[in-house]
C-alpha cells in the first residue's frame, strides 16, 4: 500500500499521528504501508474519508485518487452547478418531489435507486400535483 505512505507523507502526518487518528497502533500503519498486513474495510473507509481519495487508490488498484461518490463540480456548466447546489439544500421530501417531477419530464435515469419510493408516499404525489401546472 505505497499510496497510503504517499498520502500520509503528502499531509505531513507521521505513522503515529495517523494511528492516533484511526485509533490504531503505529505498528498497524507500518504493516499496512509495507504490505505485512491489510486494513479491514472500516479502516479503509476511514482512510478514504481522511485523505479524500478512493479506497481503490489507497490499495493501489488505480492511479486516480478521486472518489467515485464525489461529484466533480468543476466539470458542470454554471447552470447545472447552481441547480445541484440548490438540490443539495432541499429536505429529503422535497428532493423526492423534484426527482418525481424530473422523471415525469425526462423519464427514469439508469441507476436510479428510488423505484420503491415512487409508489410509497401518497403525500408526495399530492404535493407534486399541487406544484404542476394544470
């Protein structure tokens, strides 16, 4: 796990400091960096969050450190970025309403994860109907 050593050094963090942040021993960090042991999935998640990189990058499966769950806002047009930022400030209920309205206009996007939600909440459907033009 050479990338772990690289990330740690880039941040100027000692093995002991990293161990303290993760509630591990310094020896564990040494073993991870030298391929003598492998961290468990929870530790990998914590490392990913701490260094803001993907788990694949930490373990050396890719040279791209970007996390797949982090949307690269600089790749968006200004209008798209504005919409995304407004969407992120909505409550969960209002996000569902926006998603249902978008689906009415453009259809369901591949990879959507709320098929069950579409039929589950009558109140949301009523709210949507109030918002749509007659």
